C-alpha cells in the first residue's frame, strides 16, 4: 500500500511551500533538501512560484518542482500576513491545490510536509479525497497562528472563518509540527488539536557557516559601537517600540542603533526616529547577505517582537557571540535563551522595561561578556546536524504508518 515504506528504497519526501521568500521556514526547507541523507531519503520540493533569496542556496535545482504559471497566479511577495490573507487564499483556492496535487501524483511521496498556515490550508485541499494516493501529511507551523489570524483578518467574521478552516485542516494532518516548546502547547489549546499528533523540532542553526562568515568586513558600519536588530520591517517585529526605547534609554549618546531588514514600515520608522531626535543615530541597512558579521560586532542584539514561532535570527545572534535582549513573546524566546543566563527577557510592548534593560546592559560589559559565553554554549543544541536528524526520525516515523 502506498504510504508504507519499503526497506529496499529511500523514504520519499515532498516539501511544499508557496515560494522561497520569507525567513525561517524557507531556510529549514532548503536545509532539509540539501542535507537529508540521500541513501535514506529522496527529497523533492514543490513551489507554487520559483522565487526568493533562498533559491541560490539549493544544491540541486532538479529536485525542485514549480507550478505552471506561478508568476501569474501566486505572486505573494510581502509579509506573511499579506501572503496568506483570506482574499489571497480565495483567489488561489482552485489553482494552488491542483498544482500541489499534481506534484504529489508525480512524485508519489511517502510523506508530504507543508510549511506555514497559508500553504497548510492549500495542502489540506490538495490532499482531500486522494484516497490511497494520499501520503502521510505533516503540517509544519512556524508562527503564532492566533496572532497571524488577528493581524490578517479584516473583520471578526473572516477571523472566525480563518480559524475554523485552520482547525479543520490541522485536525486532518497526520502530525502537526511546531518549532518551539510553547508553540506546541499553544497549538493544542488554541486549535483543539490532539496532543498525540503534536511534534516539536527547533529550527536548525548552521554553526559552521556562521563561524565562517562572522569575521567578514561590514561595509557601511557606523563609526561607533552599536545595538543591533534584524527582522522584517512589519508590525510583528515592533521596531517602533525599539526606537522609542532607544531614544528614552540615552544610549544614543554612545551607541548607534542598526536595523537590518526590509519591509513596508520603513518610511514610518524613519519619521519616528527623526521626530524623537535620534534620526542620525538610527541606521536602516536593509537586507544584507551576511548579517552574521554585523551580529558578531554588536554590543547588544535586541528583538522586541510581538509574536514569533522560533526566533531563528536570535539563535543566530547567539552563535555570533552577541548578548541577547528579547521580548517575552509567544512563542520561542524561552527555547532560544535561558533567561538571566544566556540572555534577558522583557514584556512585550513595554517600552519602559526595554529602555531600562538596554541601558543596564550597555552599562555592564562584564554582564554582557558572561551572556556571550553562556549563549555560545547554549546555541549548540540547535546545531543543524542535530535538528536535521530529528526531521529524519520524524519522516521515517510517519512513513512507517499507513496514510489516513
């Protein structure tokens, strides 16, 4: 029966994504495509659209399938909330599931894994009614579902519909994979999922690649010490909270604030910095191919997000030796750091607490040095080899059980 592996051949895995725009989820998919043992796994990737910065990291593009006319029908560049807004989903609800279904029939995988809520909903539709052709399905979630729905839904009715569809879809998955401990717990409660279906694997961190890149020069660096933040310039990341806290902390007298990333709020954030009188000390660098060199030279890395799944960028900053100051958001910061040891936490949207913590840490280099040492030790648990081996175990576990 299709859906049960044979020991005579590798487990066939299909990774399904909208594109390779985005962040942590897309990088995880590329790591799996490149690094899963080819003797144990035959891994393919299915994209609705062949686009995104992570394409260049794929070692074998022949393993990537793309939906026909993807540029015309699935052009969803932008923040996740825009990519997966209900209106966008309705527009692609016919074409995208059919495209994924064709990929499934062409590759006949033992296990299919889709990434993030929007693509998970499309995968659910694609696999519906496939009978014995249906592979085992893992719905991988990498963000705070309730927060994403709250942001993307234009009204309460759409919010209820979106959550209802998400509950139905995830209930049909053979496993739901979270990337942080508290997210796994939250998904069970928020979506009423069977706890037996939940799995958790933190995002992998490529420690060797980071070590090789972190000492490279950084053109355009400020001529003073700096505090660093990296992330899309969108509401989720709360850059306005960071800028207000930076201005109130007084550390602009000695330090610059460097912000890496692109997004729709750039002009708004520029204006805010100018209005607060710290515009000359806030540097918006945009997207950089090597953020690790910036992280390695930062006196402090700050991530004030309103929500996350697993903040990969924070774990990468740990690997660069940066002291971490994170918001205690749902979900993931408590997986990345041990509060008070390898990093510090402040409440979400609390400008007073963030301002005070920034000032205290900048004034205490010995404390930051201890955090660096502890962080470099802690980040080893996220090593890419360890995390990829966990995915290998998951795929073999799923493939050994008949599809529903």
